[in-house]
């Protein structure tokens, strides 16, 4: 089979999405990101990347913390909603009836209903063209 070049850059690279929680109290927000990946095992470091125009960008800049929340396959509707609505316009926690759960490591809330959560403190931030990459430990 002959291969063809689509000139898509990295857009065809498979990237499982996650719901990221940022901010505290009433300002807490959820955003679905596909630019999520592990960087190091010891110490455990994970990276997320988002555009500065996103509402959640200001919250992660302000607090320096985030939580990676992975839903089940039955919660994909919630994941989709968090990626298609802006926290400037809607309180996603309330709209989706999700519960803020206090973690152990960071002050940013976890999504109680999602079975897998990783609390992260930002240890490094790098600007790359259209996105800012946050490395969390």
C-alpha cells in the first residue's frame, strides 16, 4: 500500500483526553484537554498544554495547581460538555451535577464522580507557540 502525506503535522497523533480541574471555590472550572501526557516516573511528572485564550489558563496561572480527572466510558457526555463550554459562561460543576472533592496534595478540587484523579503542582511552565505547557508533579 502506498502511503500519502496529509500534511497534518501532529493533529493525527492519538491523544486520549482528560478533564482538568483548575481554580478554587466558586471560580473552580473544568476543561477537557487532549494535550496530556506523562513525562517522568521518578519523580512522577505529567504535562498538560492549553492555549492562553482559554478561561482555565488564568486559573492555572493564578493558583499553580491542577487535577487530572479521567471519567469512565459512561461519563463521556460530561467530558464532551467540559470541552465545548467555557467556564466564563457556565458553571460546569453545577450544570453536570458534579461534586468537588478536596484532595490531599493540592487545594484545587477533584471530580468525585470520576474514578481516577491525579493532583499536580506546577513545577515548570514553558510557552510553545500556540500553547503553554505546564509540568505538574
